[in-house]
C-alpha cells in the first residue's frame, strides 16, 4: 500500500439524512452538530437529518452542514487510527482539510465557514449558475468562452469534466458553442451562484480578515490547495492560496496529480456523498478510493487498509 490522502467534499454533496448514523452511534458527533447550530444560528441538525432538501441546499446552510459532517468523519477516522500523508478538499472541503492539516481547530474554521456561506449567498442571485461541461478539456472550453460572455471556468475536476460559472443566460448562450466544439453535454448544476469566479470578489474581500486570523501555524501534514493545485507546507503558503480560493478555479485534476506524484494511491473521502470518489478514479485510474460517510464504513476502511 502506498501513501494515504484524506480528501473532503464541497457544496453539492449534501443530502437529507447525512450525519445521522454518526449522531446516533458515536457520542462525539453530537458535540460537532451542537457547535454548528450555535455558530450558525440555524437548526443544522434537524435540516441534516430531516430536510427539506431545498432548505439544506441553501448555501448558508449547506456549507456549515457539510463542513460539520466532514469533520465528524475526520475525527472518527482519526480515532480509528488512520493517519494521512497529505490532505486536500474540493472548494468548501478545503476548510475541512485545514482542520485535518492542523492549521486551525474545528470551532475556528466553523465560524469562518458560516460567514463564508452567508457572504457567498449574499453575492449570488437567481440569475447566476454553474454547469458541467462534459467531454472537453479546459483549453477547449476556454476557447469557446473567449468571446466576452459572462461565463468563466470555475472547476477543472477531472479529464473531460470542466465546470463553468456565471450568468445563466450567458451559459445558455455558450452551450451550443461548447457542443459545437465537441462537448458531449452541458449540464446545469443545482446551485444559485457564480462560485469560483470574479463575481465572488466582494465576498472574497470581506472574508479575507477572517482567513488571516484562521491560519495559526504551519500544516502538520502537507495540504494540496484548490487555487494552485500544489502543495502548501507553510502558513504563508496556505494563506496565499486560501486568500484566492473563492475567486479562482478549483484545480482538482491538478490536485490529484500532485498527490499521485507524492506517492498517494489510497484516498479516503471524509464527509457526505461520493462525488470525489468518482473524480479521483477518473483522474487516477487504479487508485483505491473509499468513503467514510457513516460509522459502518469503518469496516470497509479496515478491509482496504489492514494496517489501520
């Protein structure tokens, strides 16, 4: 077995019922859920367990909810004896990775995540959206967008999947151009914001002072960050990349390549859903990717990683 990476999902991975098994079966999970409710002033526990899905999907709710469930899974994995060689998170998931890397604690990061969700929600409108472009590489997508349309590349997720972000009307306008360039499909995503673009500039500026206070030291394990796709080993490097994260594309394909070059061939997705499981397998065929979204997943982790 090679090196092990902890990876954390972002917004869109939420689902009604997430975190319930941890809450019912593992006592420490209740501390995390209660802390989230106190920090955000919304009934995180009820919305995670009962929904409705539309309410849970709101940016200002989904972000602290996903972050909290991910940190529950992180704590559970640590108690099970798993130790990563490197950590990374997709968009929102980078904040869970910061906790895993030891540059901040859960409570401090939670406060920033709650504010991040509020700021991003305030910077969004029903006119904004995102869409996954299937079957084209980033260069081809960029070429199709180079006519001045209000659309930017937001995520480079894996070979053949690039996410664009901007005005919904502009995305609709460039869809035929993308298909003419060879896209197999342009699939709208269930978000109401132009995330990871210049439209998040004001929110990014408002969050900057909190980010500056969040990072308290060098990472205890290397962290691969979204804005660069490279490894950060110092507090200064973490801060520089985190400060650009909200307005920069998520370089997930590059991030996985970086982890693979470091010798990683086992990835543990900590948090709800299995989005990253699919993306990593497309980025690094042959890698072992397992999820830990509920306590029962520990058995699978032990089977795949007997040294744990």
